[in-house]
C-alpha cells in the first residue's frame, strides 16, 4: 500500500502583483500567488508557441484552427527585432511580418495571445533576434544603458502601434506580454523594459519573464515562467541522455531548470531565483519536441513529451505552456541568414531553414501523434482545470531517492478538501522504468477522510502515465468517489450531465460511487454498505453508465485509451459535441473540416446530427453511443519522377566552431560537391485543396532542397523521413521541379544521434543518395451538419 497525507492549502497572497484587468473590463484576467483567474474562475491556460513571422501569412488561419483543435487556448509568439528592423530605422510589419493581422486572426478563432516582445528573444534566431547593426551602435545591450534604451524605445512604440486596440482591456486577445528572455542578472533592466512597454501603450493583465537558471527577477513586477525539455540539442555530442533532463520525469516542488540556455550562460547559477510563495507555478517552455542541431540530433517520441507534461501538472503547474507547439521555418528574405549558428558566435549550428522542432504540428502543419496525445491532457484541463488550479502538491513519504532511482513508483496528489487528483508517471526516456505489481494507493485527505484506490491492487505497466480523480463532481449532485481511469471531459447532453473517462492500457477500470447510487449499463456492480463499486471490463464507445442517485441522474462513458486519443470536443451547429476520428478535426463556424491522411477516413459524432453532408459521406451506422460516417479517401497521387544528376559526393572536412568546439554544419559551397537528384512533380497533384507532402528517405549527413536554384528547405539526418510541404511552392515546383543535394559525413565529425539511428549515421559516412521519394496527400474535407 502506497500512502500519502495531503497537505493543507495555504492562504494565497493577493494584491501584491501589479497585474490584472481594469475593473471595467469584461472577462477579467487576474492573478494571485497560486492561480490565474478568468471571469473570476480559476483558469489553467494551455499555451502553445507558434512563430507567425516564420510561417506563410496565407496559412495562418488554418494553422490557428489546428492549434485550437489541439486544446490550446492561448498562443505565444515571438517578435524578432532583426526581422522587423533589419535595417536601422526601417520597420517592416507587412506580409508574413504583419503581427496585427496575426493577432486579429487569433481573436477571430477564439484564441488568447501572449506576446514575447524581446528585445532579445533567442528562439534559435541570429543574435537572439538582435539586428546586426546593433553591434556597431555604441551601446551595452540588455542593460539600462541609455544608448541601448534609446534604440529599444522606438521599436517598442512601433510594436504598440501595430497592436493598438488588441490588448485585453480594449476587448482584444492579448492577455500577456513577456519582456526579454533568459536574462538572469539584470532585474532592474527587466523592470525598465516593462515600464517602457507600458509607456509605449502596451496594456496587458499579465507581465512575464523567464525564470529558469535561478534568474533574478524584479520582485512582484513580472511573473516568472519556467520550462523543461525531454532532450537538449545544446548539449555536447556525447552518447546517451542529458542527465539534467531526468528531473522532469519526477514529481517535485522544484520549478527551476538550470539546463535551458546553459550553453549561453557564462557561469553556473548562484542565486536562489524567484520566491515561489509569491507567484503561481507557470510554464512557457515545456518541450513540445526538440530542435535538431548539427552536432546533436535527438529523436523525441510522443510519450517523452506527454509524460513530461503530465509530471509538470502533477507537480503543481497552473499554466501549461509548450515550446514549440507548431514548427516553422527560418526566414530566407533577410540580408543575413536568420538562424543560430557558429558564424554569429553561438555554440550550435542550426539548419538554415528547418525549425520543425519535432513539434505536435510540424514545419508544414503536419499533425504528429503527440498532438493527439497532448489533446487528451488538454481536454482534462478544460474540464477539470477550475478545480485543479487551487490544489497544492503533496508527495508521498517514500519518494525516489535520486535522479537515478528507477525502482520507486513516481506518484503525487494535488488536493483541496474532499477532492483530489492522483498523478502517476512510470515513463522515462531512454531508461525503461519497470512494471509495478500489486499497487494500491491510500490518500489521507485534508478533510480527515481516507480514500483507498483501487479496491483491489493493480499493476502499473512500464511507460504508463495518467491521472485519476478522487471526489469528482459528476453533476446533478452526484460524486465519483474515485476511479482508476482518467477524466477527459464533462458536458451536458440533452440536459443530462455527461462525463468521459479514459482507460489506461493494462490497468482494469473500476469506479467507486456512494452506496445510494444505482448504476445501469455494461458493467459489473457490487454493492456494500459504504459504496457502489463498478467494474468496466470492456471500455469503448458502448461503455455508457447511467447513474441514478437521490439528487438526480448523470452519465459516464468509459473509452479505451486508443479511442480517447481520437476524441475531440467541438462546438458546431449550436451545441457541444464529441467527435472520434483518426484524422485532424477542425470546427469552423457551422462546419467541420477534416485534414485526412488515413486510408479509410471516417468520423463518429455524439450527439449525432440528423444528417451529414460533404465528401461523399456514407450511410450513418451506430458505433456504440456514437454515429459514424465513412468518408471518401483521398485519391492516390501520381508519384514523382526521380532523376540522379550527380552520384559522387564529397564529404566536407570536419570543422568545429566557437569555444565549445562542436561540429560545424556544411557550408553553402560544400553543397556544390553533393550528390544531386532532381524531383519532377506531376502538375495534377496540386490541383485540389490541402497540402501535399514530399516524403524523402535518404542516406547522408545533411540535405538541401532547391527550386530553380533557390534554397527552400534543408535537413540534418537524424532518423525520421524528411517531409517537405509543397503547397507553398506549388507554381514553382511544378514548373521547375526540385533539386535535392545530399552530403555524406566526414569520418572525423563527432555527431550525436539517438541509438535507434546510429546505423544510419554510420552509413552516411560512406554514402549519400536519395533512396526514395513519395508524394502524400493531406486532403481537406468540409462537412455540414443538418438538424431535423
């Protein structure tokens, strides 16, 4: 029996933070020392980073709808100074740099916005986003040097002008502004920057700064935001996992992370950092993936990201922010290359174009498996975040002894009063955690009541990570004492409260309800004097339980884990609905839009409309309590022709850069000696809507794609296939085709790849060639719902 005594919630500090909406603002946003509030209710924002200036403006709206479909309700984005004032005194906020248009689109689709205004931003951008001309401007950047502030002031004023009327108090979507980034030892300067931004006209309820690395943040002026990644491209190219990342897979009250930005700090942190008792636990850089540097190229599986995110929630996070949530591309229209590189003094060489980050949504909007897996957590936060936000962390007495402890089961509880959520993480990257047998938890609540769950011990499989409810409100006066299944979402269906739970693979589903509750449905029910114990042996779309108690009725649906990963909640045609689909589902007004890649696309709705029109939808058929429609699959695309123009390739000599002596990426001239393959794209493949991905499998170290001699995409080989979205290049790629140049790896280069990819990297030392090229359709299907 694993036991835990929950700690009593402390009284929050309030009124000490100079933040919050003005008193007259509708839909107020405020903050105290423990939580954020929206409309007076505790709010756990789900924030996803998407860099508007690194993505074509024509595609912003659809990508924002994708982000919203993933359960994100707050979009964070950087402003990079060197993009907006590349030439001193000449500001650009047009085209793909039009921040006003981007923020307006966020508002239109129902997303709040957090602006990260710099002036120094990082984001793997050249000079951290500083324009090159700043170096010769005779000032001390990132300080209160008047000469520096005089250059920042007009930039801030122009940002404020572009964002006029879009701040929260004006009815706009901007609820937060971050100044600077990763600044550890200039608290006065951070305060100055906030003051300058406000003087320029920026008004936001929330003001933030990154707090990791024991940053010295001005007291009660900015909210410190934290992060944590499953891997680190900025580490050296040694074999194995970066040790500091282990911490993120334990439940801990420690918010800080000394790994992020460590390659750019001149010394190890020495201070204690912000006082956690004065600020809510907020994050802005929970890793949605990891970038690929030339010297270090880790693969980040979906479960590495979801386990880390869950560990942050279980540790007390009340603001879940991902970096990146949507991949993008470095700009190619500036006078200088825009990526982080050895050429500008960074210790890491990044690709010239690719900033995919292995994110939930890729560089070309590709939907990754982690998108669906994180959505399951986000549905939980939207459904239960109001309760969770006011619950402090409690840890068991028998905690793991060290970061090397792989034997002790990792669990924690967040609780207040009679309600709690029990978190378990049995996953860690690279180092498999063991199965745990005969597990049963005993939670001593602050009210004095003790809850034991499940009723019988269960096994917790290796890799499992989940949250279980204790005392969950089911509506109609009914309470779920506990369940060995994860809460997903709650809604009303035909006036009856409806709760969805998700099973965890390998763990039996059981629910405990008060003894005076009757249960009907496909389950085994055992009654005693104290409780009604329900066992659901076959979770699925038909596992609907109807609960009748003295105060009313409610329903509970228990889905399997695989079905829960396919679950969407949308508001369409006047009501909230649940949708099951293998493909991406977007709600846009009264329409549903699918981006389909599956060979047999379909979707199931609950409540179901009278009919569904579009995409040659088939006849509706029952799927448990859902109604399912089969849809027409995308047509098989004609495939590209691949012509080898040059077979011989010469590996560039091994080079290193900066004081870290890490391997340097090939230079432009090196690609003149690459293997060259010409891809001819049939014109018909780009006739319809949606994107077309060119999926390349190649042997080599680094590759670049050119259209009519112009670089459009690049890649450092690290295992997965290389995908290039063709829609944005449609006319040019049909007219000219695409040249792929591939270089082998020099024998002396020291490169880290994940263990699963090492064989491929060794092959790259002897050979460079495109092995296969495939065109894959990402079709768009629009569906209209019709009611009786």
